[in-house]
């Protein structure tokens, strides 16, 4: 039997969708939970809540479909969460499948298949982010959540007696009230900041830039990762900071981008667009990664990693996805963890709701959310923080690619570690070692 990320059996939704809530006598829109932000974290949270019978107001400041900066590539970990949301991930439903990772570094590319596991499907996915987010939010609506587009939240409503958040106000003057509120408003998370939750400077942060090119490489069975970026011929020119990716979209274009960690000396002092161009100008011309084939401007986004905003629950507010700094430090993946945190948060809120919101028992259920998140990812992210400090040194990265890539067993282990793909029970020796390391590392 499959289980949720926190070990529980999957929730089976009721046949009928819950109603969308109502309005109070003073004009506020009431619900059981307000979710601020309708990206993957917010839409997943809203879907799981609605399927558990709660009235959900899902607030989005923009209008769908809308653009977001992303690599558009999903590992089997993200694929599992989509399946848990009831989304058809077949190729006939518009998804491009991939079966592993191609790594460039050292003398030659190296290909690895996704591991064959009980806990995860054996394939990853590619889909444009604008289409992906629209699909997830429509799934939330179909589950019973009420979507409010162009609802730009400006401030929380805090009960002066209890000092708990009890709602939000939007730029157009609307008020939404609920006993539980979810911040799913991304890295900037103005709602968390308004509640006094600041970013931790001792946690890693990344910056990524990406664009799209028309390219004959648009159909590829593998996601592609470049661990070494050169501004000329490899070994005869400067090694650039960061790592790159090339993901074929299957529609005639490739999503191409690069990321830099704040453990690199170049972080914050680099023209990232120029860096991307210098790398791509030295890829084969027949691949098409030249200015004349670029279909969109180069856009960038921050990658908040390793639980860089905490606590994940306080005073009626729960943080999910990028708002809680849940990007994986090992590989920069955020969508899988956004959706996972949404499901775990929904578990806690549903438990609190049915215990009786406002009771001590309900509060204990809500306080269980950050405990569950640390149990699920805390130790693993501690390992990730150590990893990013090491690879921030270009000499360490060069040594890893030179001596590590030729060793297939070591690279299989590394892929499992970096993508967080292991079986919890009955796994192989690699799984047991990774799980043991994660369990003994302090979950700070």
C-alpha cells in the first residue's frame, strides 16, 4: 500500500466536493483555510485540504496561465506527488517523459537511469511551467477549492487578543478570514515577513537564470546537467562558476539555464545573462543555442534552500514550498518539495480542523507540521548544506568530476543522494546508507 511522505495511508477523497465557504455579516469571505499563492505548493495544499473536506480559499495575485522561472524538468520524486494529486502523467496527457540524467563533466558525458524503486515511479517529466501551474490549480478547483485570481494579499489580519493570524486583506479591499492560513507565496513571501518570519542567513541560497531556444535537441530521453561550465575549450580556458542544464521540451525548444550557489565567490558579483551566453557560445553550433534562436528573454529567480525560513508553523500560519525555503540544496529541485510540504501541511490542518480549531488538541496537531517536516527532510537538508559548502570551491568540483564520473557505482549512489530517491523499506545498500546518514544528521 502506498503511503504519504509522512508515512500515512493516502487519503481517499469523498465523492462530493466540499462547498467553497461563505461570507460573514461584515462582508469578509470566510473559509476553513486560506492559502496565499497558487503555485505548486499552494495548489497542492488546497487540493489535499479540499479532499479532506475543508473549505479552502486559494488566493493568487496574478491570473492563469502565468509565467514562472523554472527549469521545467521534474524528477521521479515530483512525479510521485503528481500521481498522489490524481494527475494523469502519461505522455498522451501532454507530458514528456525522461528516464534519467545525462551528466557533462570531465572528459565525456555520463548517462544514468533513474533508480528502479518501490517508493517512486521510474520516470521523470518535462512540462512548461505556465501550463504546469495552470493544470495544478485547475485540479485544486476540481477538488473543491475556491480560486480567487487577482487577489494580491497586502497584509495579514491578526487578532489582537490572541496574536494569531485570522485572515488577510487584499489590494482591492477584500477581506478573507479563516482560523488557519498558509503562506505559499514563494521566496519573497510578504505574508511571512509581515508575521515576523525572516530568512535565515546561515542557510544556502541559489540564483538561477533560464531561457528557451529552438533546437533539434528538443526531444530527449534524459535531463541534462552540466557540472563544469567553460568560457572556451574545456581545460584551455576559464572554468565558470555554477552548473548548467539543458532540458528538451518536446515542442521544438529546449529550456536552458544555469544556477549559482551563494557558497561561490562569484555569487552576487556576476552578470548571469553574460555567464549563460559565454557557456552556450561554446556548445556545438548545430545545437542552436545562439541569440538568433532564443524565443524568450533570459529571466532569473532565487532558490531558497535548506529550510531557510522557520518556524514552518507559528500563530496560525503554516509555510509551504519556497516560502519555507524548501528547495533541495543538493540539486536545486523545489517543485517536489513544494507539493510534499503541501500534503504534510494539509494532514496537520485537517487533523486540527476535526479536533476542533481553537482547542489545545488542535494546536498540538498544527505544531506537528514542522516536526513532520524536520523528520522528513531535516537531516537530509543538513547533509545538503555541507555539500553546497564543498562544491562552492571550484577545485573540489573539478576533483569530483574528474575522479567521480568514471566510476559508475559511485555515480549511481550520487544520483540517489542528490535526487533524494531511495526506498524507505527493503532498499539496497545504497538506500540504507543514505537513509542512515539522513537520520543521524541533526535536523536543524
